[in-house]
C-alpha cells in the first residue's frame, strides 16, 4: 500500500508569557480559557461595587469583603486549573461545578452584606448557573439549585436574627418566593436543554458512524472487506507515479481460486461466500503490511507489491499459495479443497499500468491451463 506522509505545518508560535499564563495545550489550557471567559462578569461586578462605594451607597468594608472573597476564589481556581491539580480532583478540569457553587456563595455573601444588591441577587445567581449549565450534569444542577435556595433562606434568617431592622420582611418574602419559582423553572429549562444537547450528541455520533460506514463501503468490498476495484485503481495509479519518480520496481499479481464454480455447485453459494472470506483472510495474513490486496472481481484478487522485484514477488506468491493449500477446508465443508493460481508481472519503467495488468492476466491464464495451483511470472 502506498503510504503518503502527512504534510506537517508549523504550529502557530505563542509567546512565553502566553504559555506561562495559559499553560500547555490540552485540558489545562481549555480549563484556563474557560476561567478567563468568566472574568468580564467578575470585572463588571467589581466596577459596579466600587462605583457604588464611591457614591456612598455601599460601605467600603462591604465592597472590600465581597471583592476580596471574589479575588481569592478566582485565584484559587486559577492555581488549581493551571497546575493541573483540577484534573486529579475532578472529572471536569475546568471545575465548572465547583465554580458555580463558589459563585452562588459569593452572591449570598453580597446579599448578606449589601442591601442594595439584594434586588439583583436572584438574577445574578441564575446567570452564574446558566453560564455553565451545559457542563453540569442533571444531578449537579439540582444540587446547585437546592444549595443556592438553602443558602438564600439561611442568609435571610440570619439577617432577621442579627439585624432585623435592615431588612424588609415583605420584600424578602417576595424574593424567596420568586427564587423558588425561578429555580424550579431553571431546573426545567436545564433539563430540556441537556436533553436537547444529549440528543444532538447522539445524532452526531450516529452521523459519524454512518459516514464511517459509507467511507468503508466506498473503498471496501462488502463480502471480503478487501479494497474494491474502484479504490484499488487509485492505489495502482499512485504506485505507478511513485515508481516512475523514485525509479523503484513494483509487481502486481492476479490470483484466482481454482474451480470456484465447482465449489458453489457442490457445496452451495453460502459455502462459496465462506471460501471467499477465508481466502481473503489467509491472503491478508500471508502478504504482510507493505502490500495491498483487492477483490478484483468474482473469485479473482489483485495483489500490489510496492518496491518488490519479481523474485521476491514469487516468494510471496508461493507463501500465499501454500497458506491456502494447507488450510483445513474440511472444517467448512466435508471434502472441500481450495487452491490458487496466480499470474505475476513486474511493472516496466515508462509504461502505463494497462500492459502490466494484461501481462499478469496472461500469466494467470498460463498458470490455470498449465495445471492450476501454481504461479507464472513475467516481466513487462
């Protein structure tokens, strides 16, 4: 078989700073990139809190507490992902579930410390869950929703216990009720979205399998799984060009199962199909990985032997004939015996392939009329 070496392209060069920050290509870099995508939302929150603190709507210590918690959490996640520890700690190297739980706790911290943020806490919480919804399992989404709701109720009860004058009971009751409804709707939407995502993944897998089958059918014979004639013609043309370019010989051989019609007549066509498949398997095992084999038509096979002189081709064909001859065919049908005849030809430089195939076919004719179960070789 002609093996075409892959064309190698230079990978895009990255600066040492980028490599140091983002990490090596693979799960580590993907996890860091996922974390970087969340930074604009954190930055927006930080700017908003600082502006509110500057205008006197929020106490500086409250802003410092929320921002400090935010920075510490992001820093911890970055270290875990960048060092690769996240892969050892969790199946998801981006730590999506852990980050969503952290975001929920951050929202609850802001809810407890900053009264001005309580009206936006629910929306903020939903956004943090939706951002990583596709990366969470159904169980993880339920855990996040239940934990967030439990934290919200706990924070409200704590505020009522510590500083009841700082909270509007009716407004907080509405917030908790809306959180119940919103989180339930979010669970339903998440379930539907994940169902659609799984359906699409299943469709993609099925499509890939179908494409693989179609590709196999386009180059393989359905019965023997050898190359079919149409695809093998492409391999032959490539070998002719390669031989002319490199000035190296190659041989082709046409092999035919002796008295195959008799096999079908005496043992049935089902046994004939078994013989074709078994002969194909024996030939593949005998020729080695550097040669290519096709079902050329009916009970005929075509063997391509790149960079092979005629003497070496004869040795290969003798081994092939011996493997078929010595196989225990009685296991497939009582009294069954199978042999091969072959005609081989070494391709001549400067010629197209048609004369070579014609000479191989004539050599096969001589082998069959000379007693069968033999090899006849000629040179173009």
